[in-house]
């Protein structure tokens, strides 16, 4: 069985689930490149919990966890099955660190992207939550602990945004503010040089880091992906840009 890649996607606006644009076209291209996994482990910015939780439902529900968007968006139902088998494998790897929790399903961090990459929804998907109180190092080490799932055919998928500050979004802006571009570039250079210690200590980037990462929810999924990658992987950067002033779409494929 081929070892599966690891993928981080800057998911941006939920509207990417229904709009055709440069970002969604790249998602489709990546989907065409990827081998078909046995299952997908999704770490989404939109499931934030106290402690680490894993879904093992055989039939997770689609959660429309956003407000004020067109009706078309709320009609999307991503009907992929769950994966009790691989969810239990993930739980075994994490031990008492994680608990099974089926109060959640597929939030838009998961389905808005997978709806484009795997539109047939024929691959089992299960989610891992982001522990709101955990340190960057903790998120990274959980990714390390889960890395062996790749050998079993599981695609580890992180969905968030390197830069995510909704309080400063400008819906008319086609690019990013200078601080957003600076921080996105800071992280990209360190990912490409495998300087993960600097990614984990991203606060050292100063004011741009404070503006780009006001909370860990959207940044943490990247850390799981970095943790699950290794020196054997090549790195592909795609959708390398910021948009709406304060969102980064920059995405990484480790294969």
C-alpha cells in the first residue's frame, strides 16, 4: 500500500464551496493528483474543543456552521461515510489524550474543500478536533503521533488558514494587507526549509503574528500536518496568496 500524502488547505470563505475561482480550480487539480485514500482524517479549524476529540460515527452529518450566506451553500450535503475503524486506530495512537465524541460531524472546514477535491464523497472521513488550550508544540506532537496512519492509507488533511483575522477582513480586497503577506511569507519560508521550530515559535515574528493569528483555531491544523510529514516528503505550495486583506489561502502538499 502506498504511503499517503499529508495536505494542508487554506479554506478561506465558505463561498469557495460553490464559487468557481482560482483557489477552487487548484483544489480540483490537487484532487486529480492524489492517490485514492482508504480514509481521510480531517483536522478542521471549525471544531474547537476542550481536549482532543475524534468522531467515529459511521454516518456523520453535514454541519452548516456559518451564517448569512446564500441558500445554495446550505443545500450542500457531503454524504461521505465515517470510518469507525480508522477513528479507533487514531484513538489508539493518541491514547488517553483523545476521546470519542460524535456530537460533531463534517463542518465547513471539511466539506467545503472535500466537496471540491473528492466530489463523489465515496471516501470515509473522520474528524479530529483542535484543543483550544493546547500549545503549538502539543498540536505538532499529536501530528507526529498520527503519522503512522499514512502507512495504512489514511490521508491526513488539515483545513484552516495561516492568516485568519475576521475582525480585519475587507470584502473588497483582492490581496492581503502587508502584515498578512509578511507573516504568510515568514511561515512559508520556514516550512520550505523544514525549520519547524520557528513555525512553532511563530510569535517571535512580532506584530504580524499577533494580527495574523489572534487565536490558534485556524493555525493549528497546519501544525498537525507538519507533525505528520517527514524529511522524505517533497513539498508543493499552491494557492500561494492572501485575500480579503486578512486571510491566507496558501496551502501545502507533502508527498
